C-alpha cells in the first residue's frame, strides 16, 4: 500500500488519508507529553513555521507505548500542545507505532532503515520520518536528533522548492 492511501484519523476525529498531505514534504513524529524529549515540540513548531510556506507539514502522532508517556485523550493532548508549545501543526489521533495494533502508517514508515543497529522498530518517542511530496519515505532520524539538527534540516531543505526571490 502506498503511503498516500493509508487511512488516518486526525486529533479532532476527522477521518482522512495520508494523501491529504500529497504535494507536501511531511515530517512524521511520534510524540508524547511526558517524555524527556517533549521539549522538541518547540523545535518542531519552529521548523513548521519556517518551512510551511515552502511545503513542509509536521505531523505529530501521539503514542502511549513508551513508558506510558502519553496518557491523555486526544483533546487533552491537543490542549497540552497548544498551551505549552503553541503547536499549530496537525496532530493525528493517538496511535500505536509498534506491535500487533501498529498503525499502518508506521508499519510502512518503519521499513525505512534507521542506519543503526537497533533494527526497524521505532525505538522511542520523537523518532522522525521524512516523507517526500510524492509519498516516499526518504529519511529517518532517531529521537536524539533535535529538530534544529543540521542533517535533518538539510534533508528537509533538499525536498522543498527554493524560496521565492523578491
């Protein structure tokens, strides 16, 4: 199944597909509100604001599979993100990124090699997958890679059109 065909429920209950982001580069991040990496919301929002006009979408996918660090409801999660980090990028409904109930989006994304010895599985909260406008996974960055990391920013820049010249 192509990524754009995968069903996706947004945080507000809207039923759609990943195809709603066709034509945009997408940084998909499994997020959690009570994690040591939660501070990355600031950097993710900064990336989104900097690059959204050039075609980047950040998609947060809340997940409670790592030490129960995302216990709230979808409404709780949205409020936490908005109030504490000013998050304006889209959030999906809470989903499983591992195991027998793994969301189909993560089943597809996690096939992309991480480039380390930890295998295909998502290792922790705030792992990042970069998807091209055509729906191909083109990059994977483990949790410790901050949103302002030069390698991540270069990968994003490579997918986006040049900024308009005045």
